[in-house]
C-alpha cells in the first residue's frame, strides 16, 4: 500500500490525484469499473476481472478506501417496490439572507433524497420520493411554503427514469463505442417511443389462438 499512496499532494492539485495523494492509474479506474457493476465482488474475482494478482487487487482496493476515492458501499433499491413510486423535482428560490434556515429545515424532511445548489432561475433543486402525488402537494404547499427562507417553488414530476448510473469515470469517455446491431423485434413488440393499435377483430383472433 505504501508503494501506491506514497505520492504527496502537489500544490496545484494534479489531475488524477485524490484525497491524501493517491494517483489514479488505469488499473485503479478498472477496479472502480468492476465495482460499479458489482460492489460485493470478492477480491479473487476482482483480481481476475482486472487482470492483476489477488495481493495487488487487495492492496489497491484498500488504498482506494483509505484515500477516500471509495467513500462507502450501499444498496440500490427499487423505490416502487418499497412504496415510493412518485419522484419529483422541486426547484426552490431561497431568500439569500436565510440560507442557514433553509438547510436546517431541509435536513428535517425525510422525503428528500437529494438537494443541490444551482445556478439559473432558481437557487436549489430538491429531489423527493413519496408514495403519491398528494404527498408532493402537501410537502410543497404545507411545509416548504411555510418556511420563511423559501421565496418560491416550481415542481416537476419525473415520468420515467431513463438512465441512472452509480457513478461515471474518466475512463468511460475513452472506451470505444461498440457498434451494436439493433435486436430484431419480435412480432408484436413496440419500439420505444412508438405506439401500436390493435383492431378489435385482430385482438379477438389472437385470443382464440391462445385458447
């Protein structure tokens, strides 16, 4: 581990250096790529996937944890299965002299999954996950509206989460894009973004075939 993390932190903060001074190389990034697919992979399997020895994989993995590149391990859940099928973004305009109060009140709201300070028309973006639309309405009109620090809000409901990655890496940009041939659509399949209407006669014929 000393060989990996002996590099000191330069005053300019060189690209690729993180935390206490670990310099990320291609092997570190490959380890992070594998962990992105399976955070519970064994060290032996990790070493095989990356193409290094088990001892080297363990040393590098522990160095990434000690240096803070890997902050923690967690589980990804299905929010619909857990009863939180409604996701909304709430854009908030904050009274500039009352940021401290806004942050304190936000910390008391368990529905809030994520909050970021933003540029543009609004000052902050809040992502919430709740059980139904009424819960969003209550949060905006009864709770946020009653916080003196909140000047205005704008709510947007998320209809479909098309893409969600645990994290992105610099190496993702360098990977050549694979030319994939689109899978042949089975009869009756509907391409994304298109609609298919079935006539009554056609539908009855299909039902008779299944009997």
